[in-house]
């Protein structure tokens, strides 16, 4: 019997060579200016308020890389780039200290979302993406699964690493495991909108 996969959920990643130290310094300055930060998905730790692209020069190389890779993403979807444009909507920093993580959440009103690891090592709290819960129930409740495959797996996990860029659909549920180390894990998250232009 022929075996074909349709309707996959894309997750893109790249290990970049972007110098992340200027972003570490920026994050710490923002934290110093606003020690309380905000509470959204973060379970402990610190999260900055949103900021827009073009505001902080330290973000320029990352902004350029995100736009470059977002164009690749829309080509993977099959969009005609002449009839749409990409806009980075917002950024925010996350610092996860020892024992901190992020609850499972989605990024509403976002076509693509992503994160960039500003200062992180494998083992400091991986990001986990989850299958649609209804579909997972249908698959996992039928029988014991001997080994997981891309069509039976409930979740997929990516380890953090300084310089790594991840992008994914904004509707995809994801969360971050607790940081077991005594060293801070710093990331910056972002949302991207796809804007339709005149044909």
C-alpha cells in the first residue's frame, strides 16, 4: 500500500552564527529598568514587555535573519511572495532562572511565531510542541503504541542552544520545561504577521 503524509505541521530551525552577546546585554538592561516585567506564560523568571522591530539596534542581525527565514517559510507554504508581505509584529525577552519554565500556550493572532536562544545550553529547559489534543486523544486512546512515529507522536522536543532560531505556526501549542541549572536561560520570542497585498 502507498504511504503518503499530508497536512504536516512545520517546525523550522537553524543554528545561526549571530553574535548574541549584544542581546544578552540589552535584555539585562531592560530587566534592570523594569525588574517586575510581566506575567503571561512564564512560571517564575522574568519576561519583558513587548517591543517592536527597529527599536533596539542590538536586534538588527536577528531581525534580518528572521525576515530571511520567514520568506523561506512562506515559500514552503506555497504562497506567492508577490502578493503578500511579512511583518515582525513584536519581540519579548524571557529569562528563566533555576526552576522556571513556561506553561503550554499558543500565540494568538500570529501567522508564525518563534524564539531565538540568546544565552542557553542543552539541558536548561527544552521547548516542547504538542499535537492537537483532540487528534492526540483519537490516536493514543486506541491501543498501546509500541514506538512513536511522526503520525502517532504526541509531542516533539527541541533543546535550547545559544544562537539557535526556531520558527513555527502561531497556533501550535508549546511550553518550556523547567530550567534545572543554576545558570540563567535567556531567549527572545517573536510573532510574525503575513499581510495580503493587492493582486
